[in-house]
C-alpha cells in the first residue's frame, strides 16, 4: 500500500531501495507486526501443517513459485506470493476451504492495529484483485485486526485475539480502482529518472517513509520547519503542506504564493 502514498517513493522502492532508512518508530511497528504475524500463524494453523513463504530471504520470484507449488497441498499458506493483473502481492494468510462442494481459498490480511483503517481496506482490495487475476478461486477476502476486548487467559492461548471482518463484496466492487492503481504504478516505475515530489504530508501518511532523509537532502534547508510548531498536525498541516509551504516564516509563505520578494508585493498592493 505504501507505493500508492507517493510516486517518488514508489520509484525509489523499485530502483534505489538501498537509500531507504526506516525511522525507529517504523521499525518498532514492524516488530509488533511480526509478533502478531507469528500469533496469527498459530491461530490459523494450530496443527502446524501450514507453509511459510519466506520471500524476503528467497526473493519475490522464488516466493511466488513456492506458493504456486504449495497450493496443491491444500494447507494454510502464510506470506503467500501471488502474481497476476500486472502486479505481485504477498498475502498474510491463505486458508483452504470448501464452499458449495468446491475447493477454494480464504484470503486474510492480518493487521496489528485495533481497527480496520482505509489503507488496510486498500491493501485487501489489491491482494484480492491479484489473487483473482492469478486464477485463485476466492471464497472470501477478510481483514483481521486486534480485538481490544481480548483478555489473555495464559498458557499461550490467543484464541479471540483477532477479529475478522469479511469484506469480500467491498473489495470485489473495487476491482476497477485497483486496476487503475496498478496501471499508474507501472507508469511511474518505468520512468527513466526519479520523479521530483516535494516533501510533505505524504511522507508520513498513512505510513512514515524511509526515503524522507534522501528527499529532504535535495531540498533547500528550511530555517523554521513546520514540525517545530506544537499542535500543527493532522488536516491543518496536510493542507499547509499541500500548497508547498515548508517554512513557518510568513515572509517565505508570501514569497511562495507570489513568487516575488515580499517588499515588491507590498508596494504593488
């Protein structure tokens, strides 16, 4: 989902991934996600018959090949690699099911958050689209997140930790949107050079970008950046940054708006 956040981020992920430096907050979030992923595997595969596709170690293409070979075994597949419709996706959980006497699969995206966010729904829509394009018969597409009412009883019993939302109809209806996203992403990835996008709200929403340091290094230094003002967050900061304002000095804001020195602007006012 992060690739929809900013075209510059997408291009860098494809061509200059070595420049990525994830902030400490992101690394902590990744660690929590990894822990929830381990717990999810124990919940969806209590008999430990499933298969974990370690694509980060083996590579994306190998991950897709391993997943294809594993489908015939009809066991839970974790981090399953799927390719179709011009995109590749890695799914947290593929669970074999039978619906109407037909063999099919449930696709489950697991999130470590306490609710289903818009970006999570986008993730699921993309994964379901790729799965269907790859020819996988999907019985359901679900989003699983932490149930805040869960009480740990001890003894490694985490049943009830995850709450599932069946979003099958929603993600199926969003297939045209996903198709447009993939087409736009392919155009960006094919650019011969890094697109220039000023840093702004998209560097933090919905996920902090690991290329922020790289992008800021190419910009003129700012004497009073927006983040020094406590409380300038959320929609207000997003609105300000969307206009290209990066400095709290009124003079610089006016110069940006009128592309001329403030003294000249005042004389003509």
